[in-house]
C-alpha cells in the first residue's frame, strides 16, 4: 500500500500526474480485494487476489521505467519509496532467470517443505507430468519459470 501523503511528505516528482489515474485504479482494486469476503476459501487463497494486484502494480512501474522508459529515475525512486511497487521483486526481475517471478516468497528456501528447494510454480512446465495442474500455495501462481 502506498504511504499516506501529508503536509510534511515530499510532493511527487514531475510526471506523476500522467500515471496517477492508473495507480489509483490499482489502489481501488486493492481495497476491493482486501474487503472481499473470504468465506469458503482456504486461508492462503484469501490473499491471492492481493498478491496478484501487487504483482501487477509492480510490473506496471517496472515496465514504465525499464522497458518503455516513460518515467524519470527520480519518479521511479519516489514510487518505490512511497510503496507503489515492490522494490525486492523488481530487483529480482532484473536478474537473468527471474524475469517472470510472481513473488519473492516463491524463491525463499526456508518456507518450503524440503531443504533448499523453491516453490512448485518455479518448476518449468516441460519438467512436470502431463496434465499436472500447478498452483502456488503462497500466491496462486500457475507457473513463473523463465523457461516457460
């Protein structure tokens, strides 16, 4: 969630007005996902829409700066500092082999059942059995291996 802007908060850099509407749409969708009923869902499933929106918002900021080069470095740093994007996730996207990573939690080895392994969504689809449906227990991802 982005920080709340007050009188003491540094004003946004030039160019923020151009992307403000889209970021506000993401914020509205995030609020709706947070307030959505989680009846009949597993405990982890209730967080999946929030994780997907956070990923989409971070990917949007990443694409604006690194792919399309539409925003300045100053605006990019400000967006990261204000919490509009996940800086750790974007840092991983810049590394080779992590271009499609869904969330940072999927590569942390301490949360997994087996010592030193990663999440099932990181396994390439070619290495899985035919007809196997993969679903990450952390974020609901169905496959984020860079070779897919």
